[in-house]
């Protein structure tokens, strides 16, 4: 067995909201992590603080990009009100880079929150809400999202128990796989339940899903158009 050393890179033994150097920083329920391709920036979905944080692996500093514990909400705008009205975010859970315009440029992220998908642009600090067709009960809860080479998003929706495809360029949404628990029926090994993680494997053109309702990992083949760069 290979010996692996686990080390602390950021955070302390106390939960809270504090920017600063490595172990001086504090978090509250970290749910999502996203690394830049060069490994120098680690973006953090701090659900408990309603914030997107940044850890710089060179300077070892933690900073807050947008949001904060007193700023929970759903208004579009700008981080800290610089450039326009202030924006608010509530319970961010998962982060993926926006690949809808240029797959090689990491200039914005999509954020899955408790009830919608948001988009945050690093340079301008602008936060916007993605257009979406909600389910009949008015709920969405896009707990997990994953980007594809075509720039489309795969979305696992907690309340519809389904996998959706969302096009950020057009705002169009289609259901890729219908959920089987929307009517309260029991799921089976070949249907979907409460998905809590969604991972796309590009080389195999498939996705793996963690179905929490069945304690199982499931495999889903994906259509070819999701892997065509620039495809609408």
C-alpha cells in the first residue's frame, strides 16, 4: 500500500467566515471545489456562508469573491456592489467553468444553488441567473451540474429526480432522462432517484451518478452532441 500524507491547506478547527492566510481562514459547510487548469486557484462553494471563496495555492491566501453570511439572496448584480447594484447568492453547492464560449478560457463559473443556476464572471464581478423552465410546483433545486465539451450543462434536479441538459447560449432546456420519483413511486436499479453527484467522463462519453435513494452508483451513456465543441 502506498503511503499518502494528508495535509491541511486552508481552514481552521472553528467554523465561521474569515479570509486570510491558510489556517487563519474559516469556512462554513464547504460543498463544492473547482481547480483552475494550472492549479494555482481553487474555487470554493461555501454553502454555509452563502459565498464563493478563492484559495490561492501560491500565496496560500483565502479570499471571498462574492457573497457572505449576511448576504443570502437571489438578486443579480455585482460582487460588493462594484460596477452596479450588489448581487446576492444563497447556498451554493457545485461549481463548473463556463465552457459555452471558449473551452480553454476559465473566465466564469456556473453555480448550482438551492433553487437555481447562477453565472459569475471573475473579471467584471457580475452575477446573473440562468433562464430555466421550472417544474409545475415551482421548484427546481439543481443540486449538481457538470459541463460538457460542447459547452452544454448536465443538471441533476433534486425535485424532478431527472437529468436535464441546459444550453447557456440559448437558455433552452431539455430533459435527458426522466425521473421516476416525481410521483412518489419507488425507484429501481435502472431508474433515477435522489442524485447527489454527477460526473461526466469525456473519454467514455458517459456520466456516473450517485443515487442516494438506493445507495448505488449508476452509469448513463450520453448523446454524441454533448461532446462536439461549439455545438448548440
